[in-house]
């Protein structure tokens, strides 16, 4: 089933980073993700959205609900953070803890990966970067 | 949204009241350093009870406050990190080991007062 797009947030300033994670948390609360999972997702979004403002200047975050018929049936939130920025020259390096080209701690991408259930990144120099995250609601 | 900083005796108390943008966090760093210098403060408490996310930028900046104030001879305590936030910080891989933390504002103040010691100028 194709994901239902719920929201698109343009990322151009650090205010938009806050907006993106707040909207995602609202959506996560609607899907009854646990409070901890809401926080993990919001934190991951903060990391990938900040990468947009740091490296690409502008981009967007798309939030959608994903459903699997199962069994077991489950729902989750898919986050797509994409930009048409410079891309990442060495993805393996960028996914390593502690590596940074932007003056930070180098926790952004590898950290975000640890906070969600699914993580995918596509990037090409001078084309841009798309990071996709999925957080599933836990079976209850 | 600026973070209010209150002076209480030899200490400063900065209470974060809403989600912080990166600009707000950098402003807080500046403000704390200015006030520590102006008041010759011995300790700073940053209350983060209201923060529902502490990503790598916020964490690094708060740690920066602790390092910078220490160089000025003042101790910083971060209090009120929410359980979910603590969970996320560990998963993220944040190293906060060299930063003093406390459960809440009351315990943060108690910690600073202990370090200040009796008859150590806290009038």
C-alpha cells in the first residue's frame, strides 16, 4: 500500500527543524507510538533536518503513515528528508560515529539510524541527499 | 524564545521554557557567559525539564556551557533531563559524562551548595 502523505514541511531555517519534529511527534501520538518512541523519532528528525540547514541550506521533510497488512498488521511513520544540496562524497565515512565535515559531533546520521527502525540514505554529489526513516508502532 | 536567567545568591538559574531553536541555544551560551562574568557567579543551573528533545546540537551546546563556565571557575549543573530524552541521548551516542546533572532544580541547587562548601562566600 502506498504511504499516505500527511504533511510536508519546508526546511529553510532552524525554526523549521523544530516545526518538523513537533509535527512528527503529533502524528506519532495519533498513531499511539509510546512516549519514548515519539521522542526517539523526534530526535532523529532533528538530526536529519539539521543536516539540511547545515549542508544544503534548504530542503523538505515529508511525513507519511505507512501500514502493513501483516500479519501482524502494523502502522508506522515514514519520514523523508531530502534536499538538492551538495550530496555526500563519502557515504561510508559519513555513517561513521564521530566523523563530521560540518563542525559537529559526527553523531547526526549514525545516531539517527540508531533511533529508528528503518534507515535508508541515497545521495549523489551535486544532486542531493534523501534520507528515509521509519518508526513502527510497537505491537501491543 | 530567549531563556530567562535569574540570579540567586552566588548562582544563576536558567530555565528553558519551550523548544529551543539552534539560534536560541547559541544565545543562551552567550547570555550565560555574560552573566557569569557580570555577577562573578560560582555556579549555574540549566533546567531542561521543558525540553522534549535534546539532539546532538543542543547536547553539545549545553556541554559547551559547562566547559566554558568551568574555565571561569564556575560549576554548571544540568537538571530535569526527562526519562525519554535520556534514553534518546544514549541511543544517539551523546557523551555527557563530564557534565554534572541532577534530577530537578532543588537537587541541582543542593549539589551546587555542597560544592560551594560552608563559609565559602555564599552570603
